[in-house]
């Protein structure tokens, strides 16, 4: 008679990644997050669930090669049903927030049309997965990105950047004090989906939240501040300034219907503004992690602000 103790099952939350590729079959990140090749059991489970309404717009949701694995703490067996349900709901909320923060972090790292499927409970015993027991859709479970957007390609050099960004976003979640950057993050996420017009509008709302706040929507001032913060030299600042002025004018034409905006014009503009927004949010997250406030970053003093808005692009000489 075999009296050996059976191998205990390990529990995880698994989430398929779409439009994603990685340099390695397994990547370990902060917060106990793993990105690895998708188990066949999960592909089979997803394929069996294609009738589910949320899968309706997806061509074949079982076609994915990578999965996010999040740690799943064992729910306490003691207490009333209400007590255990409360613990379970908190665990779901924790996993959901971690997944949303991870996808946002990956998007902030660099370009790529990464999106997530549902968050699904799985247990693993002797290298075999048992899938099911709970499924949850999150704010990052979307697939309606444009076909021409590039696949997200995760490289080894991304690991330290992703871990640092994830830490800053998680700290931001804990503080819950930074309304403007919260708006920017939400709009940045929204700008990954929909048509070019909607994406540009979301991007400009995010820029205004970071750089203008409650000030009037001034094209010139917004373009100057972005150019100053992101540009490394005079030429790069001038390019950023000109691209942002063009983007703002296109956005105004879309919103006010002044003229028909060509798709080709939008297609060349949106990737540039997306990258400027990505860099801006990363920079503001870094400032906040160092104890700066958004209000201090934007206003500092009236004298400094005036000089910033008038003299940025040419090392102190007035822009003509």
C-alpha cells in the first residue's frame, strides 16, 4: 500500500496574451508574475468557451502562444461562507488589479498591440493543469486594435524597465492621490483601441491632463512643454514641437469638423503622438516616485513657467 503523500496542487491565475511574442519560453517579473508559453490545457479550455458572448468579436480566441501566470494564494477554509466569499472576492480584485497594471506597464515600455484575454483560475499537479473554477474579464481584455499595429515583442532588455515601471504604477495605486495622471493612464489605454480619430482624441486628452491640467487648451503651450520635457537637443525638441502642433490641429479638425482628415495623415501622426505620450507618462511616473507632485512639476512658479513657455526650444532664445 502506497502511503506517500500526494503532491499538493499549485493554484494560479492564467491569462492568455494576444499579439505578443517573447525572447524566452519563461520570463520572471516582479510581484511573482511569470510570462510563459501557453499550456495546451488552457488553449483547449478557451476553444471550448468560444460560444461565450465576450468572445464574439474574436476570430479564434484559442490562437495564442503566451500566457501571464499570477500567484494564487490559498483561500482560508475556516469561517462562514460569507467570510470565505469575502476573501475570495478580495483575491479576485487583487489579481485583476495586478493584471491591469502589468498590461499597462508593458504598453508603457514600448510599442506593440498587446492585449489580454480573460483571467482564469487554474491548478497544477505534476506538470498538468486543471483549468476552470472561475473566469473574470478585465479592463485590458480587448482585441479591437488595428490590424496594422505591430505585434508586441518582449526582449530581455525590457525586464528591468518593466519591473521599475510596474513598481511605480503599483505605488501610484496605493496612494490614490494623483487624479491627473490617472486620467492620462486611462486615456493612454483607451488610445490602443478604436479608429485613428478616437485614438488621437484620447491621446490629446491625456497630454492635456499631464501638461495643462485646468488651464485653457493652448496648442502652443502644450507643444512647448512636451518638447522641453522629452527632447534631448534643439533639433529633437523642434521636431516634437512641430509634430505636436500638427497633431493638435488634426484633433481640433476632428472634434469641430473643420475639415476632412485623411486616414494617411492620421496614420503617420498617431504612432508619433503615442510614443510621446508613452515617454511623458514614464517621465511623470518617475518624478512622482521621487516625491514630486504633478502641480509642482507643471507650475513651479509663474516666472519659471513664463520662461518655459517662451524660451524652450532654442536654449533660452525666443522661438521665432
